């Protein structure tokens, strides 16, 4: 046995060497490159083997782009022979890897300083070969481009279109494959009908293999790469892939009121297309926004087709759009018609004739306003409604005919409101009926107004929160009422609503935050103005109460100060406050007041009581009164004013007594003054009475006339003598007396006139007789002097007998107090 120990050593050495070689080269496993300097160097082997350690590793294939092509799905590595000459001073510790993936590759070192690399990668892509020396941390590029791909795979996104059954056009996309550098060949049926039109397209007509009548023609793709050849066959749904041309001879006309007829001809050669054709009619308004109406149907074996369809509104111009689609495709949804398999549309317009309105304007139980007179016996009623939208006008000249029960006047208006003034207070029904040039509508709207209306609520505040687009409304609510909020938009008026009116019930509440969208206003709105109404359980409404401010104010976090208003009573001073519309920018929770002498600090003695008892105030003292508001965002600044009570005044009882005495004194003075005035007036009348004194009978001529005219110059005891140069005839004297008697007669009272008519009975016809009485004058009225007895026939102290004009001097003339006018007697003197 000792002779054989050298052989055992050799065999042992060979066994060890073989085992090492197998361990280093039999299994090629990818590993990630670590940026570590102490990694072990890959050892070299004399003969590279496959993964199973039995057969040699084959050399990596290449193409004109890559130095090596790897099959990403292969479990075996390939050899890049002498593909790398690292520039390292020492090849111990050398690391070889692919960039991006950082996968380490096995290698063997050749005698000339080159190495063979055994490549393996499972990620598809194009990479560069890298190495890193042991003595350096820097990676170096080996200028070797490695492609990791597959054998040829099938085309992607294959699409075939049969253009109106006239030719076939297919397109596709080649899959990403670094191993592929050849295009795909496309053939119909077999390799005889080659149809490639460029790299990724096939176009075939009836002259190069396309058969329109075949529902399922095959399309074959053939190609190869360095990893192997491949062929792929696809079956085309020829009729489903048919994309029709637009319809021909398209026409639209109004068939009957609110109905149109649409006709067209199928494009050739589809007039006998076996699966038939789907059609889609889209109808929309041109001059008004109308929701598109769609009609979908299917027909076959017909060259011409007709469809009748309804239009939604009269007095509009409509556009009708027609599209066609293969009967083999789905056509149930809008998405189907927009998937690219429908024909290009054809368009036509048609104008529909006008008609009478068929709708009535919208109203609510509270779309009215009542304004009562001071005594509540009369009322002004204003009814409001929402305008009919333009699409419901149905024709030109739309107006509203408004009637009020028990009122003969009919209102014709184009505005969405009507007012009936000076109505007796009572219950009414307002009827609104629209009409246009084609006639009245068959529909009407009604608003019922009850005589006993619920109390109309008042909006205390309307604030706009710009960040949330909400309007905040507050009012004093009652638990047994529900409320409705109204908004008028696009209106320039400040009373009622001539714009667009919307409303929304908000239930039993006293505050609401609401957006215009929540009130069904979708379009942009300008100048909103709010109102409120209250309804009882019987749905009887108070009518609309408009916000006192024209427009809502933007919310302001800085509260505004109020204006102080003072009202006095006998016992207290009442404080109240107000805010202008521009300052009404928040919700007021309560008011607080403070008062004191003139230099009072407002922040002391603050109270929620807004009444100041007068007994707490000193007279003839100036007080400072402060008032502020508590908003939800905080307190406002103080507003101040001054107030004072004057010195003690006279008690009210004394004032009333003095006023009563003054009234009595004035009344007595008036009565006494009236009596004194009557006595003065009577005395003045008696003293200024004219006494008719005719001429003395013994004197005639001009002198007598002059004496009558100038009787005031004569002495009562001495007869007046007329100047010689003045002469008048008896006829002139008689005319003067007659005239003067007439003047005197007009000044007498009725009873005096009676006496004078009885005494002065002489007429001009009787003339004047000598020795007879020519006229008489009333010396005194015996009735005014009851103490005087009946005078004698001859008046006392006179030389003239009492007689009448006929010379009768017997009573009763002497008893009536008459004397002859021609004598100036003592009795006349006593009368004066």
C-alpha cells in the first residue's frame, strides 16, 4: 500500500480541484452588487459549464444593436467570450454587474487579462455592463450593451376597420422586445395576400384579398428574432368592424303640430347589410337651450328609412343629427355611440310653428302682499308669480291676464305681478292665465287671500357670508306658524318683485342659513332681495313681507355701533336703538346700556335694562347715556348721547286749572263783547238814521229846495230862509220830495215801511193842494216810548196841526206820533 500513496495524493488533488471548479461554475445565480470593498473575488475556471454542471455554456447571441441578447425567461446563462478587459492593477476582488439592476455576473479570468462573463438577467430591458476594481470604489463602464428580451411575441392593440365594407384597414403595435429587430409580416387568409402598409398597418381591398361578404376573415402575422421565429393568427369580426359612411339624402320637415318627419338613404353598399344598421337621432334647440332628445332604432334590408318623432316645445328651431352604426355592435348607451364605431353625423334644421301656452306660472300660498288702510276698511292687494320660462312662451307676445274675484277690472301685464288698489277688506282669489298671439292657455294659477291674515313676520337681519355663500336670515318666529323664504333676483326695483321669484319652505323656525342653490337657483344671480311669509295650520298665508333693506349686507366680524333713540314717559326714560342698512352686518343678540353724570364711564354699571326711572335722575343735571350691541362675533363700540331733566315745573293740576279759567274768561269776554257791539251798532244806527224833512209849505221856489238840502244849517227855533238867488218851481220841489221819500223808504224796517205807506198816501196824480199837509215825518215811535200818552190834536209846543195828507187832523194820526213835516217842532227836538 505504501507504493500507492503518491497516486492517492494525485487523485485527492484532482478531486479537490474538480470539486472547486464545479462549485464555482456549475451554478450561476444572480446576485446584487453591494458597495462593499471586502467582497470575495469570483474565481476562474478552466472550462465553463451549463447550470447543470455537465455541458459547456453556449455563447450569447447578438444583433446589430446589442453585444449580447439574453432570454429573460431562461434559467441558463450565456457566455460573453472575452467581452471585458478591466483596467485594474489587481483583478482580485473584481466585481462585474449590470447597471440599473445591479445584478452581479459570474466570470472567468483569461490569460491575456481579459475575462469571460456569464450573463443572466430576468428583467426585460437594455443594460450596460459595468465592473469595479477591488482597489477602487468607482464603477467603470465596459462599453458593452446587453439586451434582455424574449422570442417573438404577438402584436398588441390590433384594430381592424372595414370602411363601409369597401376595404379593410388594420393597425397594431409591436410589443417592446430588445431582442426584436425585425418587423411583422401581415397576410390575409394565407401568405399569398400580403397586406403590410408600413411597419404597423395592413390595408386590403377586394383586389388584394379582402372579402366583404366574409364575416370572419383571418389575419396572420409572421416574424423572427435572434431568439427564434414565431407566427400568430387573428380572426377579424368583419361586420362588427364595419364603420359606415354618413347617411345620404337626409331631410327633416314638420309633419304635424309638435311632430317632425326624418328621412334618409343608407350609404351604398350597406342597403342590404346582413346585420342591419342602428340609427341615432339627436334633437336639440338652436335658439334656446333644450335638453337633447335622443331616439335610437334599428333597420335592415331597406335603402330608405323614415322616422317620426315629437319635439318638446313649439316656436323653436331645432337641429337634428343622424348617425349610423353596424347592427353587430352594441348601441344602448351614449358611450357606445362615442366609441369611434359610428358614422360621421349629418345635420338638418327645422322650425316649428308657435302655439298657445299650455302652462301656467308657478305660485305659492304666500306670493302676494296686502297693504291695509289706516282704518283697515280698505286694502291694496299685489299678487306675484314666477315668470314662465322662455321655452314655455310657445309663441310671441306673451302676457298675463290677471283677475281678482269681486273686482271688475282685469289686468293685462307682461310683468310677473299685478296690483289691485282700494279693495274692500275681505277674502279674494287671484287668477293668472297666460296668453300669446296664438290664444290663451287652458291652464291657470290661483292665489287665495283670506280676510283674516296671519301676522306678517319682519326680517330683522339678512347677512351674506361670502366664504360659505350662505345668506343668514333672522326673525321673531311663533311656534304655531311655519315660514317660507322668498328671494327675488335680477330685479332693479325696490318694491315687490319684477325679476325672477323663487321660494322655499323652512318649517317652524326663526332663523335659517341658506344658499341660492338650495332655493333651486342654478344660474348666476344678481341683486338678491329677500322676503318672508308665515302660514298657519290651514295653510293660510300672511303674504310676503320684504326685507326693509334693499340688499343683504356682507358679514363683518367688526360689529357696528347703534344709533340711540330716547322716548320719555311720565315715569321713565325708554332707550331704543337702530342700525342703518349699511351697518346691519351681523346678528344682534342683545343690547346693553349704562348711564351716569356727564363724565360717566360707559364701562361701569352696565345693565341689560333699557328703561331709566326718572326718580333716579336729578333735575337740571346732564347725563351721559351709553348703549352697545352684543353680536355673535362680540360687542360693538359704545354709542353715547346726553340727556337732562329741566327744573321743577308747575304741577299738572295747576296747569289744568289755569287753562280752564283762561277758557272761561275768554268765553265771558267774547259774550260781553258781542253784547256791547250789538248795543253800539244799534245806537249808531239810530243816530245815523236819515230824517226826511220836506220844504215848508209857505215857502216855495229855490229857497225852499235849498233849505231842504241844507237843513243842517238851520236853527231849530228859527225857520231857515232860502237865498233869494236860488229859485225852484213847485214841480221841482215835489220831485225832490218824492225822490227823497223813495230813498228814505229803502232804509226803513218793514213795520216802518207799513206806517209810511199808510201816512204818505199822496201820489203825483193828486198833486199838491194849498192849505193841506204836504208830507209827514215820524217824530217818534210811540211803541218805543210807552210812558208817553196819546198826543193831543195839536202837538205840544207846535203851531201845526196833526193831520193826514187829505187834511184830516183827527186821530189816529195824532195818536201815532206823526207831525207835519213843514214845521220844526219841539217834539222833533225831543226826538233827536
